[in-house]
């Protein structure tokens, strides 16, 4: 089985995770700056110094057979306060970046928001404040006009990660836990912000395409024969996936989704959320015009019934077996015997990617184009002085299994048009810092020198032959 001729093979990045230069050229502060300063574990400088080294990373991409890249624009490089005055040096930087992409024949897929709300926006309530949606739409419209060289736009990266990590697991600032009311309100507001940007883009009649990127964790009952486990899986799926898939792909929330959401709110004695008729019209209009959906897939979840209070422990160090996830009114995450897990307790389950692609294909038939916008394996890696490369056979095995799952889904009718590995080069990880490496290219964070890993050579072969080696 072969990938079609026009299939894109890319590497993924995000501004805050690669650029570094967080204070350069008038960039405004973002929600992470203050939080990471206070936490004192690590920060995003210099990350992979992509702000200065993008020509080198793009040249490497070309050399290793890649023909696409995911980048994001840092909102606060363009509008340091999120709105108002424009910072021309930020605008110039992205023009230079896109020109370099064009020179190397690398198609940029450009995300407008990848977890990095400007500090002002964040302090004013982030996605919970409707006024911030207006600011986001203004910033997006500015970018659409300013950067006609961009042909593929992504509105928001992983709205689920923002909402759930901000207000359920507390692993993203403002680090609130178990506030399902804020989570679902943020989820709906993110859907709405996305929809308004899609509708604004389409009203401008530009030549490109626009989509959204969702992190989709396929959720299964731990014991398929248990009705309680099945219900826990449905509730977790609502929190992680369903509100977003329905809101952005179908353009409305079916009664079943609303009921499951309310069941979680009632079980936690938390207030219902606000969804107006005008919001629903906006969602529908956007879903009808959406050009593509990006799927980020890393792992699946196996749920069992649970009736106690919420308790979560985040594994942010790679200490295998240290994570806990039990949510009141939802369920508990378990491990299915025989399914391997990473050091970060993520079950490796390629069938979950196949099942998720088939689900979109079957349940959201209006979605014609899909991209895998992130997939990859985080590992602890270090290059000793006598080594020239990283022997990351585990990563190759992981990608190989997931590429085969994608090919299988394509054979079964899903139109997957490209694959972006997370990540292009080693980069900063939000909750892990620098000890969780995903890159095709190893980065020595002291010298910023790049070293292609064994997986980069494997990826090159795949991109050149359009088959899975
Ligand atoms: C996705 C994000 C990325 C990236 C990746 C790996 O959720 O879009 O920004 O960080 O996950 O996650 P982590 O670094 O936590 O392993």
C-alpha cells in the first residue's frame, strides 16, 4: 500500500515550544511566562532557537524528504497586548519564515493559537471572557490579510488540551482542578472562537483553506462487557472529544452530548453552561464551510466505572506508573493488559487512531479532508560525545505502527492527505520541559546543534518512497 503522490510528509512545531526569544523584538508576555517563572523548573528560552535557526531547520526538513511543516504564529509577537498596537518586527519575522519555507518547497500549515494566549488576554479571563473572542477574531483577520502567502490556516490547536488542562487536571495555568463548569464553558467558547474565525475567513474569499486541530484520544471501556465501564467511556469521551467534534465538525450539539455533559456537571454540583441560539448558528455556518480537520493522536484511554471524589496526578517527569486519573461523575483511567505504555503512562494503541479516523468518517460525513497534524513518541534521550546519532528504534516502531493504521483507514475510505510528526526537532514540552524529546532531529540545547536521529533517515525513506519502510 502506498501513500498518494500528493500526500504531505511534515514535521510539527509550535511557536512557544521552538522559537525561544520570548523577550525579543517587542514580543508581549503570554500566560506561560509568569507561570513558568514562578514554578522555576524550566522555561521556554532558548527552546530550539527556531526564531533564529529556522533556515537551518527548514534546510534539514528538505534534506530529509519533508514537504510540509506545522508552525504557529505567536499572537503576542504581532499584538503584544493581544489587541491594539501592532509590532512590525513580529510581522516581519513571519514573512521571512514563510519566504524561507517557499524557498525550500516546504508547505507551511499555520496555527493562529497554540496554547499561548497573550498575558493580558489570559488575565482578563482567557477563553471564558467573550470579549477575548472578539480580539482573537481581529488578530486572525489581520493575519489573513497580512500573510496571503499562507495557504493552510489552522484556527486553534487542541482546544481540548487548553480547557481540560486549565480547569480539570490543573496542568496548564491557571491550574484549577475539577472545575467542570469552566471546562465546558471554555470548550464551547473555543468552538465559538474557531467558528467565528472560519466564518470571517470565508467572508474574505481568500484562496486558501482553513481547518482546526483536535487532540483525539480514543476512549474505550476497560471491560467491554461492563455497562458501567462503557458509560464511563462515554462520559470521558464527552469531556475530551465529543463536545469538540460535534461543535466544530457537525456544527451543533446533539441531545445525547448535552445530556452527558450535564450529567457530569450535576454529579459535581456545578452550574450549567451558556450556549445561545446565535452561537449555534455561528457553529453551523462554520462547520458547513470547514475545509479540513487535523487529528493529533498519541494514545487511547481505557475507562472503568468510578464513584469517588476526583483525584489526578500528572506524570510530568517520565516516572512510569506515577499518573492517576479518577474523575468524579466520569470514571477512572486504567490500563488494558497487553497494551504497552510509555514512561509517561500513555498507552500505545495504534488501533485507536484507526478507530478515531473511522469515527470521523462515519459520524461526520461532511468532513472531506483529514490530516494527521501530530503523532509521535516522547523519549528520554541524550547524545554522548562518542555518538553521532540517536538510535531511536522505539520511535520508528511507534511511527511505523501508526502509519500502517492510517493506511488501513485510507483503504477503508478515509481521505487522509498528510502526516505531521510531532515533532520536527526536539523542543520545549509544556509540562515536561526538556526531558521529553520527540524530534526527528536531536537538539543539543546547550549548543543548539542539530543531529538527525535514526528516525529521520527512516522518515526520509518513507517520504521518498511513499511507503512505510
Ligand atoms: C500536544 C500539543 C503539543 C505537544 C504534544 C506533546 O498536546 O499540541 O504542543 O506538546 O502534545 O505533549 P507533551 O509535550 O506533553 O508530551
